[in-house]
């Protein structure tokens, strides 16, 4: 089944599935549907900009179901392209967004029907995996698993904000002329993380360089020390508008003090600041060091529909890890299973010559590592090490003698993923 914009299919009971052709009539119906479903008026601005102005708008697929008699849109989902960098390897992925069904049309499996089209488009476009920042639990039915940190919050009371004056440091709004400088700082920071969002000038400008910021769009500021450029930070609001969402590359303590004080000037008539920031960053650790308390956290939900395709995509990363270890020049089969499929990585002289896949339950002792179902992706994405997964998922098994090899191939590493949507 070839899916392209303009595709339609009658799905019975007065309903038709469609892939938008990107006209303004469809835009207005998407806005009406999603405001009715999610009860957020701010979605009007978000969807309008996404549909008309996003740099990748031609590659975004707006998929929906409409009622034939009234032409009313009753259920929707969109597929939006992203590029995540995994240790220097660019992986094309997609993000699912604007998922919703009108109340009276629920429990008919409409999102499942839309998801089938979504996954066909994924395959056609060559996306390696899909991510979503959606509601808890629901997306497990489609094979998604929580992996990688998202929406981590730290609460800092006003009386914990440093009073130290740092007058030699100034903050100003970034402009398009500053993008080369921002890119250099951004890319240098990302070297410290396994998974990051690949820098794109046009996408960064769209999402992170707005005059005003809200819970969908951010503003970016430059930090200057004695008139010389030092770094940047981006500032927005959390999805629920309770906290301030920040992207802060590594800077010294005086700069972090200045950023905290700057955010506090925006936090009028409140006795505490809620920061939303990745816990593996230096800025997050600094906020905790001055008394900030972690209050909550969430995670990206990720689906890898084809593990073999994913392993092929990250083969250069795996080979590099072997090259830098005591297993340099490895000639051996490494066998991985999720209890439904068995994946054999065939190493010869440190290179992966082939990846074989066999369906079925693994024989005892035949695999180097086996982790049930979608929990395996937490290991493959370096989100958790085997011991952490084993503590929760007791039927995870590591073959005696393979402990060090699996740890080298799939180490736990911090990631800093983000989105341009």
C-alpha cells in the first residue's frame, strides 16, 4: 500500500480516512478537532504555525478520519520528521503528535487505524524509529516503551536564589546573525551525550528563536562576559505552563547565577521557580546544589518497529565501541533476543558483516542477552544498563561470560534529545 498526500480510504460506518493535501480548509478542521479534544486554546497558534510555517512542513503528514455526511474531522494524528544524532551517526526518525479523537467517536479503534497508516509512511520514508511525548500508558498498545528523560523538574525557592552580583555578565536576545555562534556551542555540548537532536539552522530558528515564548515555542538569549560572547540559553514554558523549560549549555557558576536571576525576573509574584531541564546537564546539577529539589520526571515513548534495521543503522557506533575496547578485532556472533525474535550480529575482525534474524523463542543459553518485548530498547538506546533492567524485569537474562561484551556494546550513557515541534 503506497501512502501519499491525498490518499483516502473508506473505513465503514460513514467514515473516511484521509492524508491531508495541506489546504487551509483541512488546517481549520485540525485546529477545531484538537482544541475540542485537548481543551487548549494555545493549540490554535501552534497548529497554525506548524501547518503553514514549519521548515519541514512539506514532510509532515497530517492523517485524519472524517465523517462523510458532515465532513467533520473526528480523529487525527500527525507524523513529523526529526534527525537524532547517535554518537555521530545521523538517524532519521519521526515524531507522533496531535493525537486525538472526539469523545463520541472513541472506543472504535480509530487511533489504531490511523497508526497503521502512520507506520506504513514510516517504512516508506525510511524512518528508523518513532517517538512521542504523549499521555502515560496508552501508547504501549502500539509497542511504545518509555526511554530517555523528558520533562524533568526542579523546584527552587526564591530565598535560595544567589544574591551575588555578576555585573560583568549581560544577557541579550539572540538574532539570526548569532546562529553560527549558537551552532558551535550547541554541537560542542552535544559531544557529551549519546543521543541528541541534530542542529538545524532553520528548525532551531523556528522553535527556539521567537520574540515571545510559551509552552510550544522558545526564545534564545546570548550570554556576554565583559562584552564578549560566552554562550547561549533557550527559554520556554513547560507543556502545562507551570515551569520554565531551559536548554543551557555548560557554563561557569557566575553565568548560571545570572541565568537563575534572569528567570526570576520573569517569575513575578511567585515564591518559587520550577525549572524543566535535563538532569544530566551541569545547570541542573547546579540548581540542585543550591537547594533545588527534583519534583517529577517523565520520558520519551519510543517504538522501534524493525530492530534489525535499527541495529544496521547504529552498526558504526557498535563497531567503534568494539575498536576502543579489549575486544578489538572481535570475530564472534553476538546474539540478542526480545523473546519473539533472535538477532545475530556477525562480527568479523571488529566489523559487523551481517545481521541475521530468526523468529521464535530462544533456546536456553543460546543468547548473549535476552530482554522481554519492548524493554529491550532501553538497553539498545543506552537508557539503562542490564542490571537496572533486570531489577524490574526479572526474566531478563545475561549469558555467563557475556557480561563485559554486552556492557561495551550497550553502555548506559546520558542523552539530551529534543524536538523541533
